[in-house]
């Protein structure tokens, strides 16, 4: 399946986006609905809530008075954590059961995705945004909340900055309902690629440096590390060099103990959205041995990724880091490399992949070997 996390602050309108995606064919797992299930009359969850917050959180018929519970639970951080400790494990169990029974595009509508640091567990995270004043107005007028209660709930949730850091897709719902047509097309292709173990490719077009590349790379690196059991991930390649024009492709290298370990990670990485491309040997750069790798690539058509599995500390691992750090340090080298890339991008504009483009960079790379040795020597001294 394709696991999509959908989140946003209370009153942002994420349920509207969930409905639009469901109409197009997505399976929706709604965390709020599951939260109600675990607190239905007769459940252990409701009994524990009553014990923690008192009988006055119940209606006369024994059902939960949600407004009364909210007034208590969101009044202090300690109370909020108490409620979360009761509900979250139970919601997690139900979520796992529903996920296991689903396939295709599965959208997990979860308000606290950012607060609980869950973004890396999804192939893609969608954040629905509305400014705080709009959210407050919606909560008071549409849901009938007391203004103080609404303000407390908004304040208890993640900030806009925190949500932006987690968002692969940012949908502004402050005014008109966002158009999800393009997003849905991306999800359909993404799901097909994950299912068929196909990676997203494209022409080698060099674009100006994008200030969002580091944040995008941080999100992808966390997904890779989670899938690979916490192994070390490095953002390398041109997109890791501030100010350098580059193909809009994020390159990473994943640390492995040996190539047998790399082969053992093949399936979990494919399930996480990084299918296997093949075994390769990097072009040796002045050192003997240690140039084998396994290559994976991203399945997301909206965010192309190359993932190189290399033995940590091997010659090719060190070269990738040294080349990146040299370009970061040497403005002249960075300018030269950018000019080479722009010229080759135009020359190979009609090619469907970047392999010929990469081969044509070889003269610059050969000349860089001695320059990087000099750079390393300078750093050591």
C-alpha cells in the first residue's frame, strides 16, 4: 500500500481534504473516529478516563461528554498527557489493524502526526493549513466551542513552523477548498511505482538552487533511516551544496556493514518507496578497492531520489563526502562545476535518464581528484 499521512491543526479543514481524496478512491483511516471508538460505553478506555478525570465527564446515559472532558484535558499539559496516555496506545492498536486490512492508497487522517513525530512512517505527509484566526472562527461558529476552549486546543498543537518541516505537500485551506487533482495524480503514480517496484525517472534538467532542498532531504533521510533500522544516512550530491544549480534529484548514501547487508535491505527499502535499481561499481577515484555499491531510487514522481548503499568508511563513501565538502568550501570549484552541469544539461536535454549526462561529467571528476586531495590536506593541517 501507499501510506499517506494527512494532518493539520484543529479547524484547518483536513477532513474536507480527506473526503476529496476518499471520493477519488483513497481508503481513509480517521484517527478521530478511532479515538471515539476506544472511548465508547463499556470500553476499558472510557473506564480509565472516568477514573482519571471524574464522573462528571459522562453524560446521564453513560456516554462520554466530550466537551466536559476537553475542558479538563486541555486545561494543562499534564492533563493532556494523561488523556494521551490512555487513548494513544488503544488508537495505535486499532490503526495497525485497519492498516493491515487495507491496500492501495491509504490516507491516515491523524491530527497529532507532527506532535508525535510520526512523519517518517509514511511515504508522504500532507499538511492542511489555515491561519489561527480562521481556525478559531471555524471552531466557535461551526462547532460551537467556547472561545477559550478553542484557543487552548490550538495552543496545545504544533506550530506552523513544525508542520512545515514535516510537510511533503502543503495545502492552504484558509479560503477556497484546495484543488487535489494534481495531488491525486501523484498519489496514483506513486502507489503504482511502489507496488511494481518502479523508480521515478526524468530528463537531466539542471535548475537553480532550491532553498527547500535541505528540508526536503531531512524528511527523506529520516524515512530511509527508519526503513534501514536506524542506519546512518548522508545527504550528498549537488543538492547538498548550498547555492549550486543542480538536477532536482536528492542523492543520499546509506551506511552498510557490507554488500550482503545492503542486499538484505532490498525489500524493506522497496516497501518504504525506494526500489532496487541494481549493483554498481563507482568509478575509482585514486584509491584501490572499496568502490562497490547497491543503487536504489525513489518511487515518488513528485520527489526524485537516488539512494546509494555503500560500506561506511569505504573509498566511495569517503569520496562522496569529500566531493560534497570540497564544493561547499571552494567557490571557484563550485562555479566551474555548475557551468559544466548547465552545459551538459542542455546537451542531454532529450535523454530520458541521467546516465549519459553523468558519464559526460567524467573529465571534471578526474581533474577533481588531485584538487580534493589538496583540499583534504589543507583541512588536516
